[in-house]
């Protein structure tokens, strides 16, 4: 794991804030040489509740990743908040 880096910022540099985002939770389980996933979208809550929900709903053989959903009109994207995608770049096996 890399070393944490923290620096002071000017909060006026942000142009927008989303106070009630939706979240996605991807549960990953190994299936031989590959992975399968279950995906859920969660809304009307905060990230701490999503993390608690993910902990309670992960099967014994699953890991999970939590993302915030960012919708910019026709451009839907995800920001990873916790966990890792075992099929993505930088994965370790």
C-alpha cells in the first residue's frame, strides 16, 4: 500500500457538490480462473451505511468494492470509495 499524502486545500476550488449521491456495490467471488459479480445500486443514505450494508450482505467467499455514482447528464461514471475490482488494472492475484 502506498503512503498516505495529505495537504491543506482551498475549499473554494470546487465548482459543485453532490450531497446525496447514489452508490454501487460490486460483490466479487472467484470462479476458477475468473470472477463473477453481483451489483447493487443504493440510494437515500450515506457512505457509512452503505459500507455497513455491504459488510452484512457479502457472502463468505466474496470481497466487495463501493463506488459513488456520478451522473453528468449523458456521462455516467463511478468513483471508487473502498475495495478493489479484482478484474481491473493493478489487480493482484
